[in-house]
């Protein structure tokens, strides 16, 4: 491997980190200020969390894995489905997409992605709560103090078979990468927002958009709400499939998983599912 290639790889890693950094800085400033007035549960600021180092690893290390895996799977899919194997064709694919949806108007592609991806992720989420896949998803639920910084705590297997798989499917049916790029700020904001320590239910819009209280119920014990509220963005899916749970006048509390031996370190958590 040449020094130029090594420098290129480190440059790409740096670019990924600096893409994530603005989200972390914005969330780290905005949500603590909101929590002063609208806290759902008592607790100290996020920078005093016992698991701070672990959660920061998920924010800055795991995205590097997801970017490279998404690219590798996408290129593999392009070769197998469309026979694309030269740099010019790959560049054209990333510019305009290819597949049955490639000719759709941009707004229609955007709408298709939002609705279909949320539907798919709802059912994938339910599958990860099943007995065989829970050990991977348990990593996300292991946070005992749910806050915006908990949002990135996902095992790579969970991501590979969840958002990455759905994104690859969307791209291969013709949704261009620009759609994912346009929606990236929304996805990043929603992920941090629904985990924030806020007592917001969104009132009359509680069936339209996922709220912090809605998702915090999902992080409670299974008999309280942890087996409900699987939607990523649109709670109407839980309403339709009978998994909506947001009791009136009550706020969620007591988070985490029923495993006192669950490790707190980043590396140990990555290994945890393979020991089960």
C-alpha cells in the first residue's frame, strides 16, 4: 500500500469525522439548554455521563465503518444488477441513479424514500427485538440514562442489517444519492431529538412525527413500553400495527436492559453479541 493511498484513507476518515462533528456540537449545545426547562427525567448534563467516552466512540468511530460498508455493498450491487464496473459509469450512477425510480421527479423520490424506508425500518426494528437478533439491538438499549448522545449507540451488525441495508435497496431501485444527502440533516436531527431528555409529546402531532416521550417509552422495560413504539419517524405506523404506546399524563423512566453483566466499554460492547 502506497503512502498516497494511506494518506487518502486518512483524509476520508477525517472528512467523515468532520461531517459528524457539527451534529455533535449543535446537539451538545441546544439540548442541554432545552432540558433546563423541559426535562423528562432528572439527571446531570451529558458531559458528566459515566458512559461518555463509550458514546463518543459510537458517534465518531462507527460512522467510518458504515460509510465504507455502504459504499462496498452499493458497488457490489451495481456490478451484479447493472453490470457497472468502470469509474465513469459509477460516477454517473452516483449523480443520477439507475433503476425504475431514476426517472421520477426529485420530490417523488424524496417522498418514496421517506415513506418506504420508514416502513421497512419499522419491521426491521421489530425483528431486532426478537429473540435471535436482540443481542445486537441490546447495545442500543443498554443506555441507562437516555439522552441525545445515546442516539449513535448501535452495534455495526444492527446498522448493516438496518439503515445501511435499506439505503442500499433504495439506491439500487433508482433513488439517487442526492436524496440521501438532502435528508441527512433531517435524519441526524431526528435521531438526536427523539433521544433527548425532553418531556415533549408534540401534542396533536404525536401521530405525525416521533417525539422524545414516544421514543423514550421504547427504551423502558418490555412490560412498560419497550415492546412498543418501533417507528423511526412516523408513529402512524405503530398506530396502524397496534404498537403505539404513550399513556396520557405519564412520563417514561428507568431505562437499560436486564443484564447486569453488560459491559460499559466500547470494544467490549462490540464483542458482546458474539459471546451470547
